[in-house]
């Protein structure tokens, strides 16, 4: 049986180490049993302090080329930061504003393979 990194992290949040984590995700971020990664990570004790939503937004309600406004996630109470169309210094400032010490991403691209979800965020985080 193949287990994803997200499933392993939900089973053993200690794999991530200590710190305040941000999760780059959207509505497709689920485990094999279809639990949202956000809920699974929090239930496991991982210290998520911010969520980052790409194109279409965290909940996937925005059309192509759009995003949802930054807000608070009603399920978790965590702040949501809109990363769509942000890059370079603007994205770095957004990540710094969030206060996270590390980013977790459960996906590199969408199923179509054309909508980057985490690449720009992880690149910006490395520069900070």
C-alpha cells in the first residue's frame, strides 16, 4: 500500500518537527479516506497557524483566473492568505505577515497540471 506524505504526517505530526506551520492547500487537499488535510493535521496535533489558498481559493469557489478573498476559515478558525497572482517580494511579504515558521504543501500542481499551488510559495519561503 502506498501512503502519501500527508497521510504519514497526519499519523505522526512529529515528522514536521516543532514550529508554527502554514499549509498551502485547496479543496482537493484530502487524505485517502477523503478527510481534509487541514482537519486531519489539526486533529493529529500539528500546529497549523495559517492556510494559503491558490487560484480558485481555499474552497474552490472562484472561477479560473480568480481567487477567494483572504478571510478566516470557518472550519478551523485559521487565517486564510490568498496567494494567487502573488510572487516575489509581494508573496514574501504575505508569508512573513502570516508568522509561519515553515510551509507544508500537500500538492505541487492541480490535477490538470497547469495551476501551480505551492511552487511559488515554497520558493518565496526559501528566500526569507
